[in-house]
C-alpha cells in the first residue's frame, strides 16, 4: 500500500505511539502506519512489543501455517493454562491478520480464508481439550472398536463458509454420532450428559472473558429449538428435528454449515443426514418467499435500531449478496451437487460455469462483495469491534479513506452508494420485493377464486363454456379440500389461482383449464412447485400454452412434476438438442452423478429422458419440428440412453466380476440391435423398445476379476442388469418398456447371444415374420467390428432367394392374424395403425419388397426405415414412382394423425371418412403385390 497517502493527523498519531512503544528503535514507516490505523494493534504491541520483529519477518508473513495452540498433551493442561494459551494465540495471529490487511494490503479473499482457518484451529484444539477434561473423570463413549466417539462441531455462517471477519462472532452447533454410555471413568454417565459437559467446557474456553480477553463470542442460537433446546444433540435426534420441525430459515442457515477440525468417519454420515433437509431434488423456488420475508425482517430491525450506513444489513449490503447466492444455491442445489458448498465465492464461481447467472454478473458480484468485505474487515480491525457501520468520527473516517485510497469522505460515501446500488439491482432480479404486484391483477379474478364463482369473470365466455369452467373449478376445489396442503401451501395456492384464471382468460378453453388444474391438484401438497408457478409468471404461461397444445404433455407434467423446472426458460424449452448431440449431453449430465449411486443413476436416466422428451414435445406441439424430425429426435434420445445404460451396467458388472478377456470400456464385445420403431427411426413418445443383445466372445474365455465367471455368463448378467435399469419402477417411473421377444427362440432363448449363433439362427431357424422384423433392424450400440458384422449378416439374410408365393402367403397370413386380434376398425372409425390400408399394411409392403427383391436388387437392404426403403424400391424400379408416391404420402399422413392423436390422448382411430381415399389406394397396391 502507498504509505504516502497517510493524513497528517494519522502520521502524528503513529509517530506518538511508535516513540512510546519503541523509543530505542529507528522509525519504521510500516510500524508507524500500523499503529496509526489500529487502536487494537497498539494495545497488543503495548503488551507484546517483541512481536514486532515477527511482523517485520517477510517469510513469516507470507506463511499461512500456524503454531500449535497447546505446548503439550491436552490432558495435562489445566483450565487456566488452556484459557491463556487460546487467548494469546488469538492475539498473536489476529495481529498478523491486521498487519497483512492494514500494512501489506493483502487480498481480502485470502485474509478471510486464513482468519477462518486460524479460528477453526482454535476451536478444534479447544474441543480436544474440553473432551479430555470431561473424559478424565467420567470416561468416554467408545465405539465397537474401542475408539472414542467424538463430539462434532458444526461451524455456521461465515465460519462455515470460511469467510470470517476480524471481529466476527462464531455460530456453532454440537452433535454426536451414537448414544452410548461412557466407559473407563469413576462412574459411567449417559452420552447426553457427557457431551453436554464437553460443550459447556468448550464454550467457556472460547467465550469466557479473562485478563487475557476473549477468544470468540460464541452464539448457539442456531441449534435445534434455539436457546430453549439442548446444547448438544445426537445424530438421530437432529435428523428427527430437521425432518419434522425444521423451518425455512434453518435450511438457509444449514447451507453454510461445515464440520470443523480433523475429518473422521462420522462426517459423511452427518452430511448424508442433513443434505435432504437443505437441498430438494427438484428446482426449489420456495426459498424466494422465505428469503424475501427474512430480508424484510432484517430491514425492519435496521429501521428499528436506527442503523445508518450499515454495509452488511443495509440495502445493497453484504447480506443481500449472500441472499442472492444462497437463494440460487437452494433453488438449484438439489439438481446441481457442485452448488452444495458453504463458500459464497466458490458457489459464485460454480454458478457462472453452470450458466445459473451470467459470467459478467458473477464477476461483478464477486468484486462488489469483496469490496464490502474489505471495508468491513478494516472497520473491525480499527478497535477489534464487531461493526459494519461506516464511521462518523473523523479519525476512523480518515483511516478508511486511506485504506480504500479515497481522497475525502464525500467520495468515500459516493463509492459505497455506487457499489451498493449495483448489488441492490441484482438482489431485486433474484429476490425481488414481491412476486407480483397485486394492484395489476383485476379484483374479479381474486373474487372468482375466493367465491368459487366463474360469473365474477367478464371474459366473454358463452353460457355453455361458462358452465364447463364452473364444473371444472368446482371439481378442482372439492379435490383440493381433501388434500393435506398446510398453511403455507394454502396461502400460495390462494395467490396463484387468480393468476391462473387471468392467464386462462386469454385461451378460454375448459379442456385446457381442466389440464392445468389437474397438474395443480397433483402438486398442491408440494408447496415448492406451487411457488415455482407463482414466482415465475413465465413458467405459468408456458404451462398453460403447452397444456393447450397437448394433453400428453399435460399428463406427463402431472405425472412427473419435476418437469415444471423446464418451463422457466422458454429459450431452452422450445429448442431441442441437435439430433447428434444427445449422447454428449447425457455424458455431461452424468458428470454430476456419483457413479457408485445406482439409485441416483437410474433416476438420472429417467429424468434426462423426461426432460428431453418435454423439449421435443414442446417444439413438436408448437410447430417447431415436423413429425419426421420428432421421430428422429426421439430415436436419437433413446439411442443415447441405451448407450449410457450399457456403460452403467458394464461398469457394475466389471466391478463385480472383472471384464471378459480382450475387452475394454471402448470395445466391450457387446452390442444392442434395435428392431421395430427404434430400428426404423419412428419412435413415438410412449413407444417401447424392441431390443436384442449380442456379443462376440468365445465359449471358453473368463472374466479377469477375483470373482471370475465365464464370459458368456458375464454377458447374460450384463443383459439382465440392463433389463433391470430399464424396467424397474422408480419415483420417476420406468425408463422404457423393453421387449426382447424378437431375440432368437423368443422368450425361451438366451437374453444375450453370440453374434455368430444369431447368424446361424437367422439362416436355419427363423420364420418369415422374423426376417420381416430384420428389415427394420439396425445396431445402435456396439464397437465398429460388431456393427460391420451385423450389417453383413443382415444383408446376407435379407438377400436370400425366396419363393415369392410362399413369402406372399406367410406375410398375408401374419397380417390377417394381426388385423383379427388388434384392429379397431368399424364403420365409423378407422384404425390408423392396424386398419385395412393403414400404417402396418404399408410397413408389411415395404418388408415384402425387401425380402422378395433384395436377391436381385441388394441395394434395397441399405436402410431400415420405411420411407427410404420405398424410395430405393422406386429407384430400382421394383415399384412404380406413382406407387412410391402414394405409399409415402399415405404413410406420412397416417403417422401424423397417429402422432397428433397420441399428443392429445385421442386413441389410435379417426373418423372413417377422413383418410378413406388414401387407405383405399393403399389397399389397391396391397392387392397388386399380396393377393
């Protein structure tokens, strides 16, 4: 720092103090500056003038290690000695912190981290001493291995975030893992009594004021039940409290919680216990209203106490930066484990990387926060006082101007105004003052909800539609009254429903109102989702828009409310990934998932599918994607999920059995063949997957693990594990319905078969219908050698010479059986899929063309989808251009109708007359080839 910027008053004060303390020393500008800027430094050096040589030691000041607090074993140290050692340590190292900040201009982020580490060192040593003192007369609780069970100390607030200021008090919570009586003492006592004694001694060691001063002001009010609660609680009691009685502000407080001292085997158990309370698995907007209320309470307290120029609690102060960051952590932390950190600066960095907030906003907030923290540090270092108020006295104003390198006090206050107004703006963006301005909402919407009477609305509904709206609202309200919603949930619902009615007044559809209210009814007992819709008007508008477009989307959201999170950002919602990007996206998605947590992996697969399907459906329902592209996206999504599931299953099998000889993660010797809609690039939203598993291992090889099995058995278990990953019902449902009946020998065949055995079966035993299925088959997972081999096998089988009469008889017979069992054709209704002249007839025609003519026209085997097969057949003159055009046009129209029916829950039939002309032409072509 520039020493020349010292004012004349400060220079005089520094010189006076220097001469008093060091009359024999030659004037040192740094020490003079130090004494002028801090009354506390002056008092410490008055007591310990010998420490000045340590301050002037450059190497010692650069070092961030520290001495031991106690010179010998804690069990040998008396209370008086312990208290003195702790306090002298604090004085010495707080003197160093002051020197770093006031003289050397240390980076504030380093200072608050170092101060936190020193504080943790003091607390951990005091805890060890207190434990030893109580154990000396009472024995101690021991685990099953005879090891002492420690008392865990939880640092809260700035201590937890490693962001302590110079004169911060410390917020602590104490807990212990197991309720076991003490052993080895004069008499055994209960664990609760033992740890309470330890806690009392620890608090006294830190908080009690002696001739050497005080180490910390210890605040225990954040513990369960506050001042009226026990000083220390067991893990199980703490878990019960937070599950049953934990309040929103306690979630906010626990976000900053960090275990202090030397890590032990109980730490992870405690973290696992507290994590579900703090972080929800869904995006959680319930925190917004809670934080807003907390901020209002703080503002009221600031006004009540008449606080002015408070850089912590005032508008745009330190607390508002903390609220911004912690609100976003709590909203998204359940879905983004990297955000589950107590450090504000670390969380800011993660948020910018995850695009939770723009990089430039994160950078500005960091700079503004550190500026205020630096000022706070200086204010407290002047006299070791816990203050965050800009000074009014001339001396301290001069000190702050010098340290912040500002010429005069007016410029100083302008600088703080500028910084705090910028913070205030960002705070309003995240927290806001109120979610909605009630004055903007016409009272008629509130009245309609309060009185359950649609007639209050003047939105131009006809009598018939008005009656339908009323019936829907009545049914909804009757159902809601039977649900356990709670006071907060009821309050949010009462604020949300007038908004719903207002937004619905634009659409005026009772069917859409029904869909929206069905979703709200499903989420009514989960207040966080109600708050998400209330806090995000855009999300509510997107929900209504999508429900108006598609019943399927409405049903998906009602079934899986976590999808509501996706409505927040329309720019992402209506922009599906590029078709070739799904595998990379799922790989990135899984970087945040613990690879040892199978349950979480299974949930992640399902949530990834549902999220991406919603984006595809949103783009589909609003005309961004046409039907062909929708199927391409749904198929690419399924392929990426199958590939990832294979990776997960492979890792689990290898961990247990080792890997088959000659294989690796990249070349597993295992492949997945997709049949039917997946093979033909025609997946719909609720399609199942027809899959066959093959491998290339020989019968004699074994796996490499300690629990070695044959490679053939390994691949069977791998396939079984895949089935488990897909078909197990979790809170997010099943992944896909997997159908493996198209494998050789059907249900009686092996689940995973050697690819050469697969070839032999296709050559020697397969029925015509199995060769028909092979037309629509392709390998979607597998290394290049297996893909190449399958391509050769498929080509060879499809190019076999066949007797046309027999082939026609087999295909016609199979089609007749299917129509008899599955068709819902009637005089009034036409079955889009199974009806005469429907989709399946066209699919059978394409399969017939490939099986009948590939021997002479091998190019017909190139593709597995119907449209391109028909194009090739036309190019090879197997069918006429006119026939190809008719079949292609009819197939696209049928698929589009089928698809729209699926999106709107209308079944698989339409009015018979609508596509009569197209189906008649398809029947004519059918008769021309398959009499």
